[in-house]
């Protein structure tokens, strides 16, 4: 499954400021069972808007990680909270089938 959210960098800060916290938190989160990686993307034409995608085996795996109290992750997130506003886009299941066009 994919956990997707949008990050809006506040005035006076840069995406790179947030990306530092993202990398540190992701390194810890990716140790959880079922974690399959994360990606952070900058919006074309708007360097202060990012989309973040976390990949998990299942929603239950992600929920289990979220239910654990990890003070290090909490502190990283808290320390970066002044940099941006975050909006959850949603949780998406993997498709039952995928059609890839040739080429």
C-alpha cells in the first residue's frame, strides 16, 4: 500500500530543510516490519510543494508502526513542524492488476 501526503514548505524555508528531517525519520521508520521505502518529490514549477510517498506491505503494517511510540521519530517530526504544513492525501491499496503500455 502507499501512504501519500503533500508537504507545503513555509515562506523563509526550503524543501532541502524539510528533506533533511524526512531522511532522518524515514531511516528509523524503514526499520519497521512491512516498510518498503519512501520517496519525496518536488512539484514541477513549485519548489515549495512536495509529495511524499511511503510504501508498505499492508495498511496493518503501517498502522502497527504508527501505534508504536518511538521518541526519536516523534522528536524529528516535532523539530521539523515549523518548516511546513502537511496534508494527508490518502492511503492507497496496490492495484489488483497493472497494465503497462508497450515502449
